[in-house]
């Protein structure tokens, strides 16, 4: 019987790789959910839902860029902050997103993913207890952030699945 495992990214510490592996595993599944949806469908907020698929995908990408800069300990550059606006934990619903296509949303995810991958490459097992400055005044450990990243993706991926069923 074949053993199922993730390939090890040689640029990531073994303590960091599981976070990357989970979100990379989910990425093509997200793209399959977007396939065939029109810009209007992507922007639709079905009755009973606070967000659209497009809003959630842009939010997911913005969070990845934000997480990358939290890891780096640097403020997000203004041009990235304009492209990937970060919302506070209580800022719901997310802003309406109009005119995006499955392809343009995937491009945003790809750009954000590259920025996050670079930042994750700087972390090692020795950094897990490092205290990071989270927006909105909170502090957290790198370990906690590495747990939050796939949780955040999974939560919104599930919401996108539910919204798609109601289109």
C-alpha cells in the first residue's frame, strides 16, 4: 500500500513545513471551487450569508500577506496594503468585491502565496516561541500563527463551499 505524505520543501524548516503543506494542499481545491463561476456569481452574497466568494478569496489573500509581514516584523508596504486590505477581526461583512474573475482571484492568491512562502522560509523551529506583533495590538507566538494560517484557510474554504451551493 502506498504511503501518503507531503513532499518536503527544502527551503522550509521541518517545524514550518506542515503549515505550508496544508495551505498548498487546499489551494488547487479552492481554484476548482472558483471554476466556471461568473464575476456576478463570485460577487453575490446569497441570503443568509455575510460575504461573497470574491470577498472571502480577497480576504484570504490579504491575510496571507499580513501574516507574512507579521513574521517579518515589518509594516506592510503601502502598495501592498492598498492591494491587500486587511480587515479587523470584527469587520464583518467584508467589503464587496465586484468584477473579479476566477482567474483574477487566483492571481491574487498566487501573489499573496509567494509573499507568505518567502516569509515562512525565514522561520525555524527555534523561532516557534518568538513573540510577534499582531495588528490591532495583540501579541502572539510564531507557533500560534503557524496554527492560525491553515485554520483561517479552512474556515473560509468551507464558507466558500457553502456559498457556492446557494448560488
